[in-house]
């Protein structure tokens, strides 16, 4: 899912982003549930305010300012087994 993350976004990438957010800004991080809802809107607007940016979504400009980079989990390849 490309940026911006916004109200209604959901899935594994949002879940990973929420976990990152909790490490980056624990004091105002939203809950970790894989859904970008009203709590995320409030938290992102607080982050943007602290960065001197106007309210809005978690977009590429914010990601760049906080050095956020989504890295999908590595999944080990399946090794075929022969019986």
C-alpha cells in the first residue's frame, strides 16, 4: 500500500506502521490494530504539529521527515519436499 496512509486504510502494512509509530512516538501513538481510524488521525496530526506541518495524512513528506520506511516481513521460501 503506497503512501499516504489515511482514514480507512488497513492491512499488514498499517499494522507494521502502527508498531513503528508506537516505538517512535509512544506518548501519543494510536492502538495497534491494523486499521487507520480516528485515533490514527489524531496521532498523525499531533506528529505533524510537532514537526511544524499542517494537519493531514501520513504522507511521503511526513515519512521523509521521520525517516519512516516500510520494510515488509521477510518470508522464508518454501522448500519442496519429496516423499
